């Protein structure tokens, strides 16, 4: 197996996650302003960026599952933490958008 460039993988994840989090928050704000079309598009973008981060993460998890002994780095753990937090923001954001739709009916 090839050497893992922890900094590169972690920073790619963090970049995707940052975009994802920003888009999710902007989606909630758009819904608050009754712009549900924009909100829907921003949530889609948030999910696309999150999928990129998940794929990077999965590659590492798969290597360990295949028996590779990994020496995890703190920056990767930070990226995982940010990924989990952002996924929660996306999930709750979707619920908030639906709540705004009900409120503005």
C-alpha cells in the first residue's frame, strides 16, 4: 500500500467540509427569507461537498478494515470531528427548512 499523506487528505476533507457547512447554513438562511428554491440548491451543494469528504474518509477506513496498521494523525481526527458536526448541521438544517415551509404557509 502507498504511504498516506495525512496532511493532504485531512486538508482536502476540511476544505470540502467547510464548503458543506457554509452551504448548509446559507440554505437555512435562505429558507428563513422564504427562498426555498435557493435553499434546496444550497442543501444539494452541501451534500455534494460532504460526499467528497465521506469518500476521502472511507478510503482510510477501508485501508484499516483491510488490515493495514494506520498511525492516525490529530489533523485527521479533527477532520473527522468537523465531518460529523457538519453532517448534523445538514440533517438539522433540512428539518429547519421544512419547519420554515410550514411556518410560512
